[in-house]
């Protein structure tokens, strides 16, 4: 299972509604709407996420 980078839903790559490849990495989507949102700003979803220090939750 892969995580849809837009909505966070788990997606089986074999059944994904859409797939994109950015810098050699595959991204799978639960719906065409999530893929379209990704297409508008892929850097928003592919940039490394900052790590929260422990205790900042």
C-alpha cells in the first residue's frame, strides 16, 4: 500500500485512480481529483516534511 500524498488515504498501486512520477519516485492517488490537485503544485507534496521535535505535539 502507498499513501496518497494529497489526502493521506492508503492506495493499492494496482488499483490506483492515477499515478505520477516525479524525480524517479512513483506517487499513487485515490482519485483523479487528488491527482489534479497534485499536478497544480507537486513541490508542495514532494518536498521533505519537517520533523517535529519530541514534546511539540
